[in-house]
C-alpha cells in the first residue's frame, strides 16, 4: 500500500472513530437533556390540567357561594318558597354549567334538588349514592356556626362528580347557617371534551377502580404514590404520556388522569443530533481532501522524488552522485544526511580499494617469500630423508651387532653353565661324605665353593635369560604348581647365603592363596631368586622375608622385604634398567652383580602379565612386590572349595 493511501486511510479511520465517539457523547449528553426537557414539559402540562380542574372547582365553589350567601336562599330554606325554587330551571343550571343542585335545611332535610342532563336539558333522577354522602353527621352538612364551604370530587356509582358545598347565610354572610347548598357537575366525557378544547390537550380520565383499566394506566397507577405525584412515560418515538391522580373528598385515589403528547422536543433533539453528525461528516470529508492534498504536496511527492533519486544512485553504483532537495523540513535534512552518508561511503570505498591494492601487493610478496621457504623446506626434507635412510642403516647394523653379541653371550653362558653345574654337583657329593669323611675346615671350604658356584650359576642364568629376552626366544609356560613348594625351593637354595651373613630368612604363604596355581614355575623361581638374592646382598644386619599373598580377587603377589641399605628415591625409577646399579663405581664389592637381576625380573613379570613395584627408604630397607594374575589350578582345587 502506498504512503498516500496509508495516510488517507489513517485520516478516514481517525475521522470515523471521532464520529462514533462524538455520536456516543452527544447521544448521552444532548439526548439526555432533551429527554429531561421533554419530561419537564409533560409534567408542566399535567400540572396545567390539574390547575384547570382546581380552577373549575373554585369557580363551582364561588357559584355555590353566590347562591348560598343570599337572603332569598336564606328565607327559602326556612320557608319553602316554591316560586324561588322555580328559578332553578334547567336553563339556569345549564348557564352555570351545573348538573346538580341540592338545597338542605339545617336539620339535614332536602328542601329542593334538581339534576339535569346538560345536553338535553332534561331532568334526571337524583344520582344514587349521593344521599349516603349526605347522611346525618356527614362532614358535608353545614352546621349553624359554619361560615365556609367544602369542595372536591365525589365518586358516585355511575360517574365522578365535581362538587362544592356552602353554608346558607344571609347576603351579608352572617349566620347562623340555616342549611347547606350543594352544586355539582359530572366529570364525564363532555367535561373532558371541554378541557380538551380549552387546553388543546389529549386527555383521558379513568376511574381507578375501573375493571377495564388499560395496562399502561394500571402500571402507571402502581407507580404513583404520596411522593411521586406525576409520572411520564414515552410510548414510542412519536408519543409520550403523563399520569397523575385525583383524590376524592376522603383523600383516597379516585381518578387517573392521562395526558397524551407528541414528542416534539425529543424529535427536535434527535434531529439536532443527526444534523450535527451530518455537518461533522461534511467537515470531515473536506478535512480529508485538504489533508490529502497537503500530504501529497509536502511529504509524499518529495519522498517519491527522494526514493527515485536513491534508486538512480543505487543502479549506477556511483557514490559521487548527490541528492538535491531544497527546504528546511525533515525530508530536506534527510536528503542532506543521505548526502553525508554517500560521501562517507565514497571515502570508505576509496579507502577499501587502496587497502585492497596494498593487500594484494603484500599477498604477492608473502607468496614469493612462502615459495622460497617452501623450496628451502623441500631441500631440508630431502636432506632429512637422506639422513633417516642413513640412520636406519646404522640402526640395522647396530641391531645386527647386538644380535651377534647376544648370541655370543648366550653361547658363553650356556657353555659356562655346564661345568658350573658339574662343580656344584661334585661339591654337594663331597659334602654328603659319600667319598669319605671331611673335616670341618674342608666342609667350610666346600660351603664356600658351593655358594660362589651358585652365585656364578645365577649370574650366567641371568646373562642367558637377558640374551634370550633380547632375541624374543622366551616362551611362558602354563603348568600347575604349588606356590608353597616354589617358596621352599628358593629359600632352601639361598638359606646358606643368608646364614653366612648372619641374617634370618623368613617365608610365609597367606592362607587365602590357593594351594595350586597355573603359571611358569621356572620363571617365578628365577624372579624370586633374583629378588631374595638382592635382598641378602644389600642387607648387613637383620632379616630378609618372603611372602606369598593374595593382592585381590583376581591377583596374587610375591613380596620380598629386607632391612638393608635401601634405595635412594632418585634411583628407584632406574634400578629396573638393564646394567644399571645404584653404586656403579669400580670400587663396589666384587660379586655384587652387573645390574641385570631387576631388569630380568621386570621383563619376566611383564611377560607373565604382571607388574613390579618397589617401596624403599635409604638406610631402612626395601620391599619389592611382584603382582601377577591369579589362575587357579582347578584340576587340583575345584572352584567350589576355593576361599
Ligand atoms: P645387581 O646385579 O647389581 O644386583 P640388579 O638389577 O639386581 O643388579 O640391581 C640393580 C641395583 O639395584 C643394584 O646394583 C642395587 O644397587 C640396587 N638394589 C637391588 N635390590 C636391592 C635391595 N634389596 N636393596 C638395596 N639395593 C638394591
């Protein structure tokens, strides 16, 4: 939707809303005051009606007084002068607009009466019920002392009667009163017609006890009471009605007076409202047209021009173009700001172009540098590759040399072990005295030979083992064995060594260790021998103890503890390296080994899927723990009776 259309729509909506609001407000205020005015007018007219009836009653009262305060009447009532009575002809009554006249003496006796029909001037009978009103003691009957009369409405059987009562006095209005004079007039259709003609009002009179009372009159009757004397009620858009009550001489509601009026005031109000709204619509339309023209000239056309110019600049992509717009309004300011922005963009674009050129230059320089570096790197890589080839060759040669060395070492160890075994065997035979008795000196010498030979054998065993480990020749066996027997075997072998140094050698097997396990007893024996031998070797006083225990549900352990020299903290991580010793100097004691024992222990342990740890403190002693996976020999020890 264009801006022009939007602006028009906005004005139309605002105007429509204004009209609706004005209509609601005017209806509330204007029509309300017109309605009040109308109600006031109806009430005034009803009061005029009432005044008219009261005026008629006053006239009736003064007519009665004219006749009652008169010497002739005074005499007639006492003397019954028929000639005087003859003056009260139907014509006389009609002239006075009277329907009834009744003359009574002071005793309450009717001395004369006449009732006529005003239309035909014929005599009619005394209305029924009237005599009841005039019975002895009635407030209507004048007493000798009375000087004033009574007037009002009397509800007789067939119709209401407007009446006036006066005491009969002399012409000088002196008493005592000698009777009562009553003048009456029917409040019938003729009377209403008379009022209607006089006041030019549409009036209806209902008896309140009329069984045929219409609904509107009945409901109005219910609302009228001591406080509300007049009520008004619109019938429709054209007519409104006003109601009031007339009371009889006893003060009881007797007649309901209904006034029917056209709603001239109200219709004038609605007419004013319509004219006002019509005027507003016309003013609004003029307003819309004016606003439209003004908007078009001052905002929309310049805005369209601005938009056109911006589109032109965008299409040409030429930031040096500018927008020309004269004036000092917001649109001119906007155009100026846009020109400023175009200038800034132009500058920025130029700066960007320069930066781009510089960047391209730098990229070219860097590319050239990179290509140089690349060439250099390629040369370096080629040199390194060459170096790697040479290194690989050197490594292969070294490996070959190692292999050869290991092979020689293995051969030596193997060849040395045979004569050593023979020496041990022969020494043991000599010790057993099967070849003849030996003296204690000889026994000691034999012991010494045996211990040293065993140490030498262990050393060669280690050398051989290491050589085999190097060439991956070692195979792990999986056979059943008794841990306790294994322990006994090793301690028996090394006990003499401990004894010679005056050390106690203890060994225990924890009760939760299965009696038989699956594993490689030879390798386990070598592990244990190496560890116990080290413990004896590096302990001067105290004891060496060996435990076989259960590490947890799935593992068991060999633990060798001593009270020897211990291992300094910084050396503990290195003792498992091949040919490594804490004291690697040439001054160390002879027969202290070559630093292979623990390396072999670790390799064998790893080979069997276990691990070795050491906990030691220099000067206090060491504890070596070899933990291994637990495989029970179920052939001997079924799982059901296991701990
Ligand atoms: P060696 O043949 O020298 O005993 P090992 O590999 O068995 O070689 O031991 C390496 C070094 O670890 C030993 O030289 C020794 O310094 C140290 N060592 C090993 N066991 C103990 C121990 N129980 N107490 C103190 N030091 C030990």
